[in-house]
């Protein structure tokens, strides 16, 4: 999701929340708190489903399982809800400050504590005990007063808000000092959520009416901070394993392609490096023609594997020092189809197999294996055809020495629009005129 879309969504959420607060503040407050509780619940679930693969996410799951409990009590005890008739505006404010102190302390300790699993139990137990003691103290009237009707916030409540802000600033300090691989993927989201939480806490030091504008604004800050947590921690916790799995599959596919490409070169030592060089030239042509990243990926795979079907051609034909006879040429012309058959079990993205199958097709229908004409041939195949011909002419073969660049360029120029696509030829000519060489692309 782009930053513009994300910010726009936050603005819409804030405006919608403000509109609801104007109609019915209790509905607004309940919506904010229930949404925050649900998001925290998803985070808790993700933390425990992942079985602690990421210590930071696990600790946040432990922390928010306690915070959820306190936020539920804060929500149902809010003035006007009628769940606890003998309570006023003080008790929900007390649950609020207890929840924020535990939340801020937990976020800081999640960063400060070393990455040791045996500390996680103590971390969880410590906050559970703190939540239980605080809840008992509020229920029995031993917790310091936080709100007095007609007067507003007490000095204790305001000072605790500043303590929370101080803890958040400390968390930010440790966040940017940490180089833990458990922290780095979530750093920017963690930071933004902390900033928004701190902003909300500053606003919460100013209100005198639990239904007032300042209290409403503070809750909107809180809601957006939870959406940041949802986007950054929860969503990433889901997508990261999928991305990692995809990357592992891609890496395995890449290694397999490298092995198969090198196997072809062992079979035909005269073309050692041919497929790699064709891949380089193909990509440069594709860049000049402004092909998409997806098409360039297709071309990369196809270029590096286009001759793998030569594994089925007898070595004495591949290495023959004399021109091939008709029967031998027929044998060689089987290799695009053999390449296709050998690779068809690999789940490539895009028309990799068809690009390989068509790389010896020509615009006038004189190519093989199907005799396709211009519009029937893929653009990626047209690029591969030119790159293949040029590289072959510039390299030694058993029956001839390498040609010079001028001869290779003359070959494709004279057949531009006949055998080879004119735009592809034009791009290739411009590359070599600009000083392109295979030597410059050696690793």
C-alpha cells in the first residue's frame, strides 16, 4: 500500500470518527476501543501462532494480552455505559492510565531485554501480575484518583501521562540503537506507532470533560496508532513468511537454472558461456526497448536455458568441424522442442517456455520448429533470436572462426524486417554503436 493511500485512509478514519463523536460520543468511544481491542487481539493471535519465531512479536503478543484486559475494563466502565452503576468517570480513567503505563513499559522492555526465550515467561508474568494488582487496587479504591468531576484530571493522572511519554521516548532511543534482526523489519512501524501514541498522551493531559474534544482527539491518535500496528506488525508477520518462502523458492529455481545452464556447456564446450552472454545482450536490448520487469525476467530465464535441448543431440554433431549435412541439421533443429519438453515441469512465471520454443522462428516463416511468422512470434523470442545470432557470430565455432562486430551487425541489418524484428535490430545496433561489449559485462 502506498504512503498516499495510507495517509488518505487515516484522514478518512479520523474524519469519520470525529463525525460519529458529534452524533453519539459513547458510540464513538466504544467503536475506538473495540477496534483497538480487536487489532490487539489479532496481534496476540499472530504472536502465539508463530510460536515465538520473532521474539519482538512474541513479547508484544504477551504484552497486549494484558493490555486488552485493561482496555475492556476501561471501555465497559466508561461514564454512561451503566455496567458499573456505582462508578463514575474516575475508574475508567484509572484503567486507562494503568493500561498505558503497562503498554509503554512493555514496549520499552521488549526492545531492551536480550533475545533470550527464558526471559519471555518472566516478561509475560510480570505484566500479568502488574495488571492484576492494578485492577484490584482500582476495584477496592486504593489506586490514586485520576479524574474528579467538576475539576478534571488530577495531578497524578497528568504526571503519569508524562511518565508514559518519557517511556515512549526511551523506547524510540532503544529502537534506533537496536540492530536485532527481530526488530529491523518492524522499526519504521514501531516508531510511527510510538510517535502517534505519544501524541495521544500529550492530548490526554489537557481535557476536563470525558466527552470533550481533547479526549476525542486523543482517542483518534490511539486508533491510528493501532492501525499502524496492524499494518506494520500484524500484516508483516503474515506476509514476511510468505515472502521468505517465495524468496527461497526463487533462490532454488535460480540455482537449478544455473546448474542446468552449466550442464549444457559441459555437453557442448565450444559454446561455453554462450547462454550467459546471450542473456546479457538480451537484457540490454530489452532495457533499450523499455520492456517491463516481468518481460525482462522471462527473457533472462529463457536466454539462460534456450539451448538446454542440445543435451539430446550427439556430441559428435555439436563438435563437428565441418558444415552439417541435412540430416544433422534436422537433428539440431529438434533442440528448441527438446528444451521445451525438458523444462515444462518447472512453474515459470510468464511465457518462458514459449520464448525458448520460438527463438529460432523467423518473421518470414523460414524458421523452426513451427514455421511461425511475424505476429505469431513473441517479442521476447524476437529479442532472443537476435541476441543468439549476434553472440554466435562473435564466438568461435568448430567449423569457423569468430566473425567481427561489423559482420554481425551487417547480418542482422540486412535481414531486418525479413528474418529479424526491425525494432529489435535497431536497438541492438544502437547498443554496439554505443560501445557495448561482452568483455565489459564479465563478472
